[in-house]
C-alpha cells in the first residue's frame, strides 16, 4: 500500500516505539513526515535514518503537555514541509499506580494534559486546514483502557476513555468535509514503555493474549498507516484494536 506521496503527516511521540515505527513506515511509503517528541537528539537521529533510506522528514522537539510548545512545533514543521494532511497523535504517558482514593491530584492532571488535552489542542490546530482543503486524516492512540476499566490508575483510564470520545466527537463534525478521525487501540505492544515492566510482566501478557504473544510496533504501524491512508476512506469514528484478540474475547479455563 502506497498513496502517501505529497502528503505531510505529523507524528507525536515519534522518538521511539509505535510513533517511530509509524513515522518510518509512512516515510517509506512516500509521505513527508514530521516527528515531534521531547528529545531533540533522538529525533534528529531518527530523521537522519529516514533521510538516509530515501525518505523526507523533519522534526521539532516539544513537550506536548505544554500547549505553546506543542503548537509551536506544529507551526515549525508545517513551515518546513507544508500543510498538514495527516496527524497521528500518539504521544502519551502511563501515569502512576495507586489506589483511587490515594491517587495524587498533580499526577492525575498531568496525565490528562498529555493524553487528552494535548491531542485536543493538536486536532484543533490542524482541523481547520484539513476542512478547508477537504482532505485529511487524524488518528489518536488509545488503549485497552479506552474500552475497559483498570484498577489503580484512574488518570490513565479516564484520559484514554476521554480520548476515544474526543476522536468520535471530532469525527462527526469533520465527516461532511472528507476528513476522518479514528482511534487505534494497542494491546500489549513491545515498546520501551512496556520494557520497563520486566520479563515476568511480558510472560503474563503473552498468557493473557489469545494469540499467545505480544505484538510489535511494526505490526501496529501497518494498521496506523492504513487508517491514515485513502484505503481507509470510508472508515471514521472507529476504535480499531491491534491486540491479538484480547479486547473482544473471554478466556474460559486455565
């Protein structure tokens, strides 16, 4: 699947994991890709690798939880590579774990700023241009926690539930203008964030996945690229799980 030639797609959280894998794939398929994340040096290395492989890429370091930093980064990459045709709002944070009644107020607010407010600000920034050009696709990175409850992390669950609702709210307004908005739902995907949990956690995740294994960032990137492409031209307001079957199955027995 190609079809990204001449399209400028912005990816947040693009310095590693799902964001980096998707940025590389989009560039390989002809997109002009802008990478936004906090670590300038890592971003520059990623851009150099994309360019060495024949792709077109730019980057700008920003903390997406800071509105001015995020919007400034989008302004910068748009000046470099042209109007934004696609947005993959992928940056996110897991927060911390604590019982609901003990959960830290500051952590709660910080998680919502990164996982929910930042995608809102990015979408609000790029939608007017997409609507005016009658072309565009937006994808946000949800979570199994967009659809399910989870103990001891109310901030993450609330932010990811809210993000799915945000995507659907934008989708219905954008649909008459040929602009699509969807939410991708990663399951247990092998990323640096997941690596922090350790080997025992990986084994537990594999046991809980009907396919018997964790997924890869490259596998998720394939679905993200599809949802951002014209091949998904009649797909909007959807949550699309890449989870090895976890979300919609029930395991009976050991």
